[in-house]
């Protein structure tokens, strides 16, 4: 994986994979916030989503050029 990966060119397969990762990455952050704000049931959902992240980052790094996730936060509204 390239160090400190940046978003790839818009419309590329790498960018699509990065955008999917970023959307999934942002979901457990929100779920963890909800869990710590009084809804502990969300912790299970957050943990489940983290396993999805693992598969997505492995697929991303398998793309040509050793692409990696930029870890960009996608707001809850933008994920809808």
C-alpha cells in the first residue's frame, strides 16, 4: 500500500473502492458515538461493520498500484 494514500482520479475503479471504504468507515464512527451516548446496542452493529472494513481494505490494496484507503469521513447525510 502506498504511504498516506490520497483519493484516486474521479471515475476510476480505485476511487470507487476508496469511496465505498470511506462510507463504510464512517458508519462505525457514528455507531460508536451512539453507543457511548446511551445506546449500547449500537456497539454490536459497529463491531460487525468493522469486519466489513477489513474485507474492503484488502480488496482495495489488491487493486493495481497498491492503493489504500484515504480514511475520509463521510457525513451521515451524505451516506443516505
